[in-house]
C-alpha cells in the first residue's frame, strides 16, 4: 500500500497519511472552542462496546455536563464513535455515514477491536484497522474501555480541537484516493451510492 | 363607454364566442382562440366598467318572451362582485387550457361547452328575476356534465352524481319560483322581496330550505356536497379550476340572494336574536361550519390530489356560509372577501395541480413527489395558493377568514369559532399533504426529465399568484368593492383603510403584518448568509442509517401513502362518508318505491278490467261525496 | 288562405280507399299512397294554420247545420294538436324510408295514416258521435299497429299487446258510447256546443254518470292511472313508430277529447269544480306513477312508454289547474313532448334495432362515438324532455310551476318535483349510456331520412324554445277555450 | 397606528430578547432536567455554545433551495409572531393584529419548516411533519376553545387589550377562567413538543423527524426557531392567563423592565412546568394523543367556554 502516494498529503513511518494543520483565524478559533464544548455524538454500536455508554451519559458519570450528547443522524453529529469491531460487511455503512457528516467531524475508535480486530483478530470477516478506511482522530484502547477512559479521550479530543489538531476530516479530503483504494478493496459502491466524492467538491 | 349597463352586451360577446367555439369545435385552435378573445374582451369590459365605477344599480334590461313575461337583466355592485370574479377568471383559465387541451379529448367540444357554461354563470349573476336566473342556471349546469369524465375510472359515477344533484338544485329554484309566484304573482327579485316581507314564517322557512337545496347544492354545502369531490375530481383539469373557482360562486351568490336580499336582516331579526345572531342565521352558520370541518377532514384523508382540492373547496365554501349565516357587517364582508380569495387561490391550486398532471399524467400523491426540482415555478404558484387556502398571513387569505372569525366573535358565537379553528387545522394538514406528496420528497426516476409547465400555463398562474401576494399588503383594496356591494344589499361595511381592517373586537393591518414578516425575513437572511451557502447534495444522499438504498428504492422512499394514517384510523369511523351513504340509501329506497308499480302492472288482463272497474267505483264515490252526484 | 278543414278527413279517407285498389295494379305505388295522404293533410293543415291565429276554423258538412249535420270546429287548440299529430305521423313515415324491405310495410303505413286520420278527426270534429266514430277508427288502427311487431322482435305478431289493447279499448269504446247515449238522451243533440249550451238544465245524476263513463273511457285512451295497464304491453313489443304514434297521436287525441268533454261540456254541469279536481289529482298520480315506473324499468321501450304515461298525467294536471298559466304551460309541455318523444323513439329504435326481445339501456352505450349524429339528436331530445332551456318543455314546466305556485298547490308542486327527479333519473341514465365511451363500438351510420327528420324536429325544439312568443296568440285561444265553455259555444254556433 | 419611542425600541429589542430568553430557558431546562435525573447537567449557557458551534461548522449540506427556504421560514415566522406578543404589558405590534392574526402567524414557522424538511427527500422528516401536524390538529380544538373563551370573556380579540384588562391585583384570567387555563396548559405541552407529545421529533424512532437532514447552520437556525418559539408559546400563556406579567406601572422604563422580568419569570415557570412533566413521561402514540386532547382538555375548555357564553347572555 505504500507504493501509491496520497494525493495531497504525506505518509508517516507506518505508511499512513498525515496532513498539514489548517490555518485558523480568530472566528475559527472561537468556533473551535464552541465545537470543543459542544460535541454531539453519532454512535456506531456493533456489539459489546455500547454497554459502556449508558453509564457514561446517565447520572453516574453524566456526559452532558461537558456538552456531549447523543444525536440521531450523521448530519447533526460532530463525533463519530465507533464502538466495537467492524465486519467487512459494515465498513460500507461506516463510510457512508462518515461521508454524510459535516466538516469538521471527528472519529473516535472505541475499544481494541477498532485498532486491531481485538479478540476477533483472526476472523476472516473482521476489519482489523478502521483507520484504513476513515481517518480516526483518537483511539480508546481497552476491552472494554471504562467510562473513565472514555472521558479521558473526550478531554483529549477537546484539547485537540481547541488547538486545531483534530484534523481527521481534512486528512480524509486530502488523501481521499488512499482511503478510497482501501475502501474499494473491501466493498463496491452501488449505483445508488449518490454521495459526492470529497475530491470532487 | 359604459357597456355593462347594457348587460346584453356581455352576453352577446360571450355568446358569440360560445357559438363559434361550438361550431368550430373540430378545429380546436380556432375554438380556443375565439373563446380566449371573446372572454378576454368580456373581462376587459367588466374591469373597465368596474374601474370607472359606473354600475347603474336600477337600470334593468328586458327581453320580452310572452306579452306578460320578459327576461330581465341588470347589474349592481353586489352582483358585479360575483360577475367580476367569474368573468375575470375565465380568460385566465382559457389561456391556461390552451396547452393541455391541444391534444386531449379531440372528440368533445371542450371550448364550446366551457363558454356555454361561462355564459350561464355570467347570466346568473346578471339575472334580475327568478325565471332568468333559472334559465341561465340550467345553461351553466348542463355543459359541465359532458366535461366530467375525461376517461378516469368511475367518472360515470361522478357524472351521475352531478346530474342528480344538478336536478335537485334546479328543483329547488323552481320551488322558490313557485313560492314567489304564489305570493306575489310575479317572479322578479322585487317580488321575491315582497313575498318574504308579506309571507308567513312557514314560507320563509321553506324559502331558506329550498334556497339551501338550490344554491347550497351548487356551493357544496353539507349535506349536498357529495357530488363535488366526484365532479371536481373528474372534470378536465383546466376546467376544474374554473368549475371550483368560478362556477361554485354562483351558488354562493344565490345563497346571498336568498338570505340577504330576499329575506333580509330585518325579517331575520324579527325572529329574535342573541347579540344580533338570528336563529336562521345560526342554522346556516352551523351548517357552514360543519361543512368546513367535514371538507377539511375528508380532504386530509385523500390520496387523489384533485379530490383533496375538491374537499378543500367544500371546506372553504363552508367558511363563506358561516360568514353569511353569522351576518352583520364584519362577517358578511368576510364572506364576500372570501369569495374573491377563494376564486383566486382555488383557481391557482387547480391550475398548478393541472400543470403537474399535464406533465406527469399522474394525480395520485403517493405516485408523485419531488416536483420542486423539475417544476419550480409551478411550485411557487401552488405554494402561494396553498398559503392563501390555509390563511397564512403572507397572502391575502387571512383577511377574509379573519373577518369571518371576528364577525362570529362579535356576535358571541362561542361554538362556531373552535369548529372553524379545527377546520383550519385540518386545512394545514391537507395543505401539507398535497405539498409533501406532490412537490416535496424524492423525485421518481421516470419524472427526472420532465420540464417546467409551458409558458401559457404559467402566465395565468403567476398573475393570480402576484395578485394574492399584493393584496396581502393592501386588504383595503378588495374592501372597496365589497363595501359597495354591501351597500347594494343594504348593509354597512366594516371600517377599513387601504392597509388595515377593523372589526368590533380587533384589528388587522395587512401592511404591519407583512412588515413584521419582512423584519423576520431580514433577520433570517442575515443569520442565514452570515455563513457560507450550503453544499448541494443529491436527493438520494439522505440519512438511511448507513444503508445504501437499493437501486430504484426511491420510489418507495416517498412517504405519501396514508400520510395521516393514525388519524385516519381514528376518524374514519366518524367521517366514513355517511352522508354519501345516506344519499345512496335515499336513492335505493326511492328505487324500491318506484318498483311498486309491478304489483299493479303485472300483465294480467283480467286485473286491468278489475282496475278499470275499481277506478270507476272510486271516481263515482268521489263524485257522490263531493260533486253532489245523486 | 282558408281551406275547408273537412279535407283533413276526406283526403286520407280517399287515400285509404286507394290503397287496396292500387295494390291490385301496382304494388309499388300502394306503399306510397298513405304517405301522399299524410302529405296532403299536412298541406291542408299548413294552409289553415295561419287562420288559427284569428280563431277557430269551422266547416259544416253537406250543408246541414247542427244538430243534423256534422260540424267541424277546428279550434286553435285542436289545430295546434292536429298539426303536431300530422307532424309526428310524417316523422314516423318518412324516417323509415331507407329502401329496405320490411314485413307488413303496407299495412303499417296504412294504419299509421288511419290512426292519424282518426286522431285528427277526433280533435277537429264538433260532433260527439262523430268523435266516437273517429275514436273507433283510431282504436282499430291502434290494435293493428300494436300487433305489428318490431323487426325481428317476435315471431308472428305482437299478439299480447294487440289483444290487451283490443280488450281494454273495447271496454273504453263501450263506456264512451254509454256516455254519449246518456248525454244524447238528456239534451237531444249530438253537437258538442249544443250539449254544452243545454247542460245547465240537465239532472246532475245524468251528468255525473256521463262524466264517469266518459272519463273512464277516454282516460283509458289517454293512458291515465290506473287505466293505463295496456300501455306498457303495447309499447313493449311494437315498432318504435307505433310507440311514437301512441304517445304523440292516439293518446293525444284521447287527451283532447277528455279535456274538451270534461271542460266544455261536463264541468259546468257538476258542482264545486269537482271535475277539475278529479282530473288534477288523477293527472298528478299518473305523473308520479308513470315517472316512477319508467325510473324502475330496464327495457328502453317500456321506459319511454311509461315516460309518455307520465307526461300525459302532467298534461292533464296542468290543464286542470284551470288557470291561464297552467294551460299555457300545458300547451308548451304538449308541444315539447310531441317534438321530443318521437326523436327518442326513433333514435332508440335505431340504436336497439339489432336486439332481439327487450332493448336494455346498454344498447345505447357509446352511441355518441359509434353514431355521433344519432347521439347528438338523442341528447337534445332527452334534454328537451327533461326541460333544459331552451326547449318548449322548459317553458311548460316554468309556467306549470308558477301556476301551481300561484294556486298554492303545494302537494302538486312536491309531486312535480319528485316526478321531475325520477324523470331526470331515467333520462340521465340514458344520457350517461350515450356518452359512455369506455368500450369501443363499431361505427354505425344513421339512415339519412331518419337523420333529416330528427334534425328537423331538433330545429323545431330550438325554434320554439328560443322564440315561444309567436305561439302566444294561439295559446290565448287555448286558454279561452278551456277556461270558459262559452267561448267554445260561441265558436260552434257560427 | 402611532408608534411610541418605547414601541420602536421594543420592536428592535424583542427578537434579541426572545433569542436570549429562549436559549436561557432551554439551558435552564437542561439543568432542571438533569437535577431531576440526579445529574449535574450542562452549564446554563450550553445552549448558546451549541448554537455557536452549529453556525461555526465549516460546511453544511442542503438538498435543494427549498430546504434553505425552510430554515428561513422558521426564523421569519417566529420573529414575526414574537413581535405580536405583548412582553411585560408592552404591546409591540399586537394592536395591529389581534389574537386570530397571531394564531395564524404562529403557523408560518412550522409550516415553512415542514416545507424545507419535506424537500430533503428523507421519509423520516415527512413522517415527523405529519405527526407534528396531526398533533396540531389534536390540541387545536381545546386551544381554540380556550382562545374563544378568553376573547369572549374580555370581549376583545386584541391581545394587548386582554393584557390590559387583567391589570390589578387578583384580576388574572387564571382566576376567572381556571378551567380554560388548565386546558391551555395541557395544550401547551403539545405546542412545546414536550413528552408525552414529542412524537414529531422522536429521535429513537424517526431519527429526530423533521431535522433529520439538517446540520450545520441549518440546524442552527432550527435551534434558534425552537428556542424562540418556546418564548412565544409560554409567553402567550402568560399574556392570556397571568396578566402578561404586569405588576409594576409600565409608564417608566424601570417599571417596564421590571414587568419584562416578571413576564420572563412567569414564562419560565410555565416552561418548567412543561419540562417537569416531560421528564416523567414516556411517549404517546398519535392516536392516543388525539384521544387525550379531544377528551379531558376539550371538555374542560368547553365547560369554561359555555360558562363564558352563558354569562355573556346574562343568565348567570
């Protein structure tokens, strides 16, 4: 996979794309501050990962005090939370949902499965690395990660947003052909895909 | 030039058009051209005379038939209001019909029938005696039968319903004519007024009931409304606009004639009144309110777009009856205002829908969808029409309904207003249903390539749309005409200025409301354009829980079928067309009664001889008892 | 120009004699003689028509004055009616000229002429026994006509209709004769105006008995309820022309006889206007019954038959209101019916000519597509019969409603409205079938003669509908005749 | 139609006031709900941050220009209607358009928004709008009766006059027409779209209904609409039944400000009542809400209405 250079970006030592941080004016900084204080989640719950979320937003840990809350559709959400392993079949849904979200958008990989397939690492149907298909801003390691870990990640993400370092959305645009190639290895886009490719925007 | 004072001029202009259109019906474009020209001239004459303000109220033009019987015609401001709304609408609809009728129904003289009907409607508003009224009434009613039934399924049933109720309406007028003739020996309107002044309570009540039968039928007043959805649903699309927008107004005109001219406020009040509300008026108003409610709720449950609009028409005309029944200056002005409003917006609604049907050939909402993307101008016209129908303040629709509400409140009629509010809630429901089903939602693949409606169809719609919006700023403009019309029927118009209306309990300023809306608009636009414009994305790019739609799935992704299913389940049992079933029952029972002759006429020869003998005995007994025989 | 109205009787009688004689020598000519006879009558009528505007046209046969000779008094009413009858007969005869051979053609043609002669005779005669004779001629011609079946309808003859009509007609004739005998015994004259003059002094019992018998007898002829049991049987099986004749000629003659005898002769002899009341309510009942029956019938011939019955009731009722507007309305209704009904019969006969047995409503299906001219003519006929302006029926109904209103006859008005709704029901059904073009039908050309006659009658409908004014003068005389018997007496005694 | 200086100032201030109050109300209610849930809850200013974030998104997507119109209509409608609501006894425009005009003005926003959501082509939004409209039909009957009862009771349709008529101690309509007030408060629950009548936006069923395709600034505008419409609706109740919050004489600026504060507190109270009902209820089905609204609230409103009508006739 390292043969093809990503279109606009550079590769790190693992052959993964990296991207330049965007310039930010004052307004953008204020907006990013607001984004950090108001993060709306879209959950992609495949299996066991989701069980850790109810304690996170109910009275025990109360996620809402940070302005974080669940949202119904990708259009409204800022953070894509992938809780659990992906199968080959579901990558398509992930990509579709991700592309429907609006910039700036952040992806959190929740649990070990998103990093390396976790306990399903040897299954033919498991996607081992989500980062090949969509840019993941932060991973939460663990099987399962406790709510404390989740909160720590959120704080880290807030930090990154305020500093302007959470640029997964830009990375995706800049290196679309790289991601696209990985995606095409897994699934085919049907005639009704209808989503614009970020490159063409 | 003061042509309208010679009312025959109008009739001759229109009649010439009708005659040529009828004779040349094989050459469709000639017929269309003749109709358009003659109706446009007529409309011009009407507008010109109205603008000059020279309506001679007492001039009556006579055409002698027998030596003691003549047809009389004349106009005053009251009938001018109806005349103008019909005559001005006609050329617009005719221009509109140019394109869709070019290819359709080659075997029927569409334009000829249309023009005859127009002549009839114009004649009705100009008649000055009941005979002339009846004559033109029939002339207006009959051609429509042939215009119903453009090959859609069950149009035969629609024709039959229309025919039956047309006969009922005609009998009603004949009944009125008999009453007046009995009472005064003449049939002029003045005789009718005298007849009511001299008559007993029974005669007056008979007059009201017969009037409801005669004119309520035409204006689709419950329980005489069941023909309307069928007929409006099945007439040719261009004609429906005129049918619902123009012809139904003659029914309203007749109702006003009976209640406010023949009977009059003085007589109505002589039966006692509560806060100025009379028992007869309350009866009419409550019937109107129920009509409005039934129409609204039935409209909400339709999938057939034309039927939806037809029921909506019933509902809107119900408001007019409320205004008529409540009476008094405010409510009457509201009713007359609503006549003008309804003429405009119902015409534009049926035109817009007709344009969609013309392009797609589809009238079921569940099969349409997404027309905004291919027919945006049509959509705008339709939208303004819908806004006016739902009385949204940015169109002229609110002023009339506001007057009716205020009139009812002035008289302290507590129960009418909630019913009307509910009816208008139903109006929002059906309005949105037709917008969502027809114009919103996803565009079907087979309609991807259709074009905007032709220019001849758009122009009339745009004219009406602009009128609807402009009048929203200046509700006093129609009030000028309405106040003159009310003066002619002996009423005083409510206070008004060019931009505002006053009632006893409140006020409405079209301009200020519009300014508030404009203020909102400026704020919203500032807010909206503070950020870059949105990125346009494909219609199929919607939230589907991550699932990629199956190819051609978009046909099923249009939510329009049984749009209000939870309420349909709940309301169907109560609004299950029981009025229609009641009429069907009447028909069935009368058929059975009619079949009783089989027991007499059973083909038995000896039986006939006995019958003859029996008749002889019977007549003999009658002669003996009453004739002084023996 | 005045021509002796007796020619109206003489010409067809001569023609009738010529038929059997010529049929020996030239079979081809015999077919045409009845038509020539009718045309002769029409010419005479046309020449006399202008005079009706000035009053009755009278003639005395053989130079003997009443009570010995037979006087002909063609009142304007009678003249109008006779014109219509001749028109209907011509319509029937000419419509069938299409070069096709038909069974019983000569007999049929002759009987059409005989029935017309009888009917015209009944209408214009001033002698009551003479009237009876013509009644018999009409009745016999009617029996023969009723016996001639529709093309391909039944094998042999339409015995059923003929037999019923013969039987009931016999009873009618007997009753009428009995009435005449009573009147003759009481007044020693057979002249109608003389009977009318002398009726005041006659014992009520005799007048009542005469009314009873003659009302029943003539009521049978003019299809009044409940004496009209024969009518559907006749209409059902006979030719369309027979139907038009029964409704437009034979029945109308009976009607005029009934009206004249009741109004002119008997009404003054009885108290309280009871004659008028009986006629009024019998008429109203007939109307309601006839229209209801037509509404519930499926066979088109029956529908039109019952419809005619209804119209007869309507006519009797409107004349018996006894006010000027009622009579005016009645006259217009009469004209409307005489113009519209033959059209309907003719077009229906055309549309249903291939049907064996009953002609269902569906045989009209798609007529407007398969044969547009027939469809249009029939539509206009239907609309004219309902009373759509402009048509004579419209004016008739208008005057009738206003007359009934001005008399305060609310029950009558309700009956009229209900009857009109029934009428609209079945005529509407026919209309919808004509315009029901869902199924393709084979093209079907209307024969030229039939089309021309239909168009002619349509023209008359429109003419009278648009300009009823010129008839006003004649109608004034009709009103005079029926309202005041003295008028008839004065006309007769010239 | 003369505009005093105060009126002019109010015309410009009202939308801003409503904007601030609306978001404040929402923030307070989130805190309030959290406390009922025994949570800490977001900061009171959270709602402002949310709106800022939405307007600060780098991009937003739209399916067609009608969707843009929908967002615009929502804000237009709510701003137009807030101008007709007397705030703290100061009738901004309500003398130029009375309660009935207001009743129809209130519809611009939902109907316009429905228009925009329909144009997105997502069936969920159509379902949501259909539910919203059905709900409107359900509460419209009792609410119309309430409006009529109040209008007949004070014999005016002008909201300003109604507020003026309630001036003075213990002169509020809630005391004169308690049944109407109860019915109105029950209707308010559905008008505000709180549980058990939150079917239109049911996030777990139809993915937040009308808003399903709205993100970025489009969602931001809908948020603004939602916040301001809470002020409009709760404020309408205050004006109808709680004397419009007029406690101090409104001649002076200070008095006016005091009245506005009282008005805002009362409106907040109404909103919190609704929110507290919201926290303890599940969601009704559509048929259930129709049955509910055409049952008890209608009966209460009808009783009250008949009382007014009969007493107007002079029987009582």
